[in-house]
């Protein structure tokens, strides 16, 4: 569904699973506005415990979360600020990734269908 107005994105709540186990949970300000008829990339940092990184071989990942946004208009803004409405959209990215081949401190991007 295309947006015909700018949509301020507020917060993103997300979880990272490796081989079905939750290894990270995050909350981040989206710090972005979805432009009219546009798309927006939002970077979600994650920290993977060293105990979850395999020496070699791919691991299944699943990143799932909820993006909270603010509907346009004065009434919608008032209701949002009063925490009476909180429009949101859920997302899921899944695939495989080889964490053992990634240099320490550098994370690869997780893209839909990658792996």
C-alpha cells in the first residue's frame, strides 16, 4: 500500500533469533520519516554473544519486530502523544548467515532472502 503523505517513523522493537533461540532484543528510535510514495532504510544494530558465534558454517537467523509510526494529522498526533493510539507494522527477515567468517566487530547486513 503506497503512502500518499509523509509518515514519521517513531520506534522499532525487534528480536534476533539464531537457530530458533533469541540472542538479542532491542528498542531503537527509527529516526526517520517515510517520504511520500517512498521507501526508507532503517539500520537496526544487534549484538551477538560470542558464545553464539560458530567457528564455521552458516546459521539460520530470524529478525522480527514492530515499527511504530505516527499517522499524519493534528488529531492523530494528539492521540499518539496521549498514547491512545499506536499504529504499527510488523516485519520479519529470515535466512542464513555465516558469523564465523565475519571479522570481529564488523557485522554483515541481513537482507531478506539473503543466504
